[in-house]
C-alpha cells in the first residue's frame, strides 16, 4: 500500500480509543442486562466487534501488524439451538439480494413474458414499462430458484444470500404468518443456516493467490 493511502498514526490511535470506549459500553450493558436476550447487550456486542474490526484493518494497513482478536462470523452470531429435539415441522427462510445491473434486459425479458400471455396487447401489457412492474411479472412467472440460476438473463447481479432452517413443535396454521413472514423468527430455533457472500469469495481468492505465489517461487 502506498504512503498516500495509508492511515495515519492518529487514525490508528483513534481506532484504539474507540475499542476502549466500546469495551466499557459492552461491560456496562452486560452488568445492566435485563435478561438472556437483552437487546442492549447485542447492540453493544456488535459495536465492539465493529470497532475491533476497524482497528485491526488500520493497524495492518499502517504497521503491517495484526491483533489476536477474532471477529465472530455470521454462524457464531446465533445463540445455541434451544428448539425441540424432534421437530414436527420446519420453516425454510430464504433471502437473496440482487442488483438491477441491466434494467433494459430486465424490461425486455418481462416484455417477452407479457407478449406471450397477452397476445392481443391486453390491459396488463403496460405493466412491464417500469422496473418494479417488470420484477413483478418475472417473479410471478418464474420460480425464485430459476431466477437465481438465470439471473444474468434477467439483467440481475447476485449479492449476498442466506438460508435458515427453523424448527417448530407443530406446523403453523394456514395463512396466519403471511402478512409478516419473518417477524417472529426465533434465533434459538434455527437448526442450520447457509450463507453465500462475496466476502467469502474474496477470502478464498486471496488464499488461492497466495498458493499461486508460492508455486511460482518454487519454480
């Protein structure tokens, strides 16, 4: 890293002071906790983790040194499983993020769907004139998994995604959770989760790059 973009010594010192402040706040939140799942403790924890991560990055960029701190990943942020030992029902919660990278391609695909459905140019044919309208048409026509596998065709660029499997004693009543599907998710009933993120891909690429460098030196 060039001197022009390196953090200053003062910035590293300020990041260290921010950790000290975050530590005090975390300890105070723990001492005042109102229960096992006190949101104030979670918030203080996240602030401490963020401060430690900033300090670690600045320390490395400025002095090429690291800390002994390990920032918990997404899997570590969940509390221990406390659901039924033999679940009678499960719920699968999925979130996928996309960037609308090529709106013209998205609109064109939606127009093809509408043209096939409304060959006579029916009243709903104009619904694809906007990005929200085109998204409604495409997600109404294709399954989410198909859109995920063909996202480039629809002008979309993949972002992060996550899948949570939660356990329950009994299946939910039909229609009771549809208005707020993710509102009452209990982290202690998450059996497993799977995350996909560009962050992980970058880490793997860095490791692969290191391997290639080593191979090159051996030659």
